[in-house]
C-alpha cells in the first residue's frame, strides 16, 4: 500500500446498497447489497468435516444461500427506510457484519506501517442519535475482535456528504435511494427542521414495474424482485409530459422499443403495442398523483406511503417539485432563493437515461424536476452529480480527509473524530 496521506475509509449505508472502500481505491467504491442472511444452523451439516457454520452471511456469499428461495424471512435488509430500530437485534448484527466484511477486505496486510483507518460512516439525515452511538459501539467491538482496524470514526448525514463532494454550501440536496428520498436544505449543515425523508425511492418504480409485468401476463417474473429491477432499469423512461408521450407513442407505434432482452437473464419481455407503459415507470417516481395512476389505485395498487415529519403529514403521492417547495418553505426566508436555485440530485433513483432519438419526449431527472418546479412558478436549474450512486461515498472520503485531526467528537455539534 502506498499511503496517500490520511488513510480514510468511506462507509455509505444506502437503503439497498452499502458502498465502501478506502481513499486509495479510486473513484468507484465497492458495492454490495445492504443485507444479511441468517442461516438455519443444522446440526447435521455442522458435523460435516471442514464445514464451519456461520451465524450471519453478507456480501456475494448470500446468493449461495438464496438458491433454494426457501426462507426469505431469514434475509434481512436492515435499513430499508434509512433507520435501524433501537431493538432490532438482527438489523444491528447485519450492520456489524457488513462493516467487518468491508474493513477486513481493505485493511492492509502489513500491520507495521498501518495504524488504523480514519473511517467516515454516512447515514440517512433522519438517523436518530442512538444510531450514532450504536455505530461507534460497532466499530469498537470490531476493533476488539479483529485488532485495531479503525483508529478514529466520524459520522455524517448522506446529503451533507453530497454537498461536500459538490463543493456547495447553500443548496437543496435530493438523495434518492432505493427506499426513500431525502429532501434536504443545507446551509453549511443540514437544516434539520426542513428535512423531508420522503417515503419514495427506486423501489416505488419497481412496484409499478411489477404491476405492469403482471398486466402484460408475466406474473411469475413480476414476483422476482431482482428481475423486476432489471426490467425497470432497461425499460423505464421519464416523460417530459406523460399525456403527450402516451399520445405520441400510440400515434407512432414503431418509434418506441417494446421488446426487451433482460440483461443477465435468458428472458425476453414483449410489450407489443403497450410500449407506452414504459413512461409510467419513470413518471410514478416523480409524480404519482398524475391521474393515469387512478386506475391502478382503484384496482388496489397502493400509492407511495405518507411521510410523517414533526407531526405533519406529507402525502405519499406528492410530486417531487411540490415536496421541494414544502421543504424549503420551512427555512428562513432569506436563504430560500438560494436553496431553490441550487438543487442537487444524487442517488441511483435519479439515474434515468434518454435513449437517442427520444430527446423530445423523454427527459433526464434534472429536466423533470425543473419542469415540476416550473409548474408551481419556481425557476430553477437543478443539476445531477456525475455518478449518482457514488457521490455520498466520495463526499465522505473528502470530508474525512480534511476534518481536523485534533477535532474530537462533540455530541452537541455532532461532528469531530471519535478516537478508539
Ligand atoms: N439505470 C437505472 N435506471 C433506473 N434506476 C436505476 C438505475 N440504476 C440504478 N437505479 C436504481 O437506483 C436505486 C439504488 O440507488 P442507490 O443510490 O444505490 O440507493 P441506496 O443508496 O438507497 O442503496 C435502485 O432502486 C436502482 O434500481
Ligand atoms: Mg444512498
């Protein structure tokens, strides 16, 4: 290992994916699913020579246990909404094993020259204080069990890491993961009274995609979470204007690809003359209140869940433009113009692309947000970070590199280094 100044280690706990790695890994962190499998430990199998039964399994090995599809209740996604409940023992155990796996994978093997990582954990902005305490404790335990791997730890809210990676001081960050979207006005620090951890994310596009697959006659495939996600990523489009996009697709039946060979599988999906349904997949994430979804709701398909913030209910079907307006309206009037001007999009749920030739009909995420804000009279030029799934991790690395070494963790400020 060539030591590049401080050995910083980034740990971004997303709702679906854990991104991690040391500063020297380059621009792209490692990524595994933020989940753990708790195998049933069979006495018979345990006796087989050389076989060591594990209590918890994380990383690529999980797939081996899932082959039979037998017991999904043993598969734990600890942070689907960004928070692990205080008493969720399995959730905390999962987080600990994910941490251990990631740190051991990258700890240099020549212990002499290495005195421990400066680790930076990125958590959802709504993470309660006990989660901070718990993460200090988990690192402490791993240090005891494995030898000192982490010398110091700090914890940072994910949207703040994005703002740091983008060098923005006053801005509104939308961090759009699989499970939720953190709408986060920032002025040097997260303005916590204005934060909306909206109950909507990439998984909602998966839900509508599954419904569409079912309606097309692919009921069995619609039950497979992973397959649905791949179909969504291949077929989903964000329309500039949903009504116009649908009319256009119906008038030009051959203009839209409607047959999909799903990557990594042997399956082909034929949408035939229903290619226009592709626009619903993208629209549903941005504006589930569009009237076209009424017919789905009336059949029992549920809109995204409401979000409760400080006693106020934010409707599940609120469009993202309106959600930004509500959030920013809770900040001091003086900084509102700048918060609305600098809207930064990050997270995989914004990773929609516009296929060549569809530029007039389909849009990328910044354009869609711009149009939604425009509809309520707000002028803005939202921009998206360059690698939406990795910007939190990158910001965590930058933060860990520059945070003064002698700044000890301070519970009032919720910043500084916690030394072990
Ligand atoms: N090309 C794509 N098109 C649409 N959605 C995508 C694409 N790539 C990734 N996603 C979605 O991004 C989400 C994961 O984003 P990520 O930022 O890693 O989430 P989290 O941090 O919450 O784990 C998933 O819902 C995934 O399907
Ligand atoms: Mg994330």
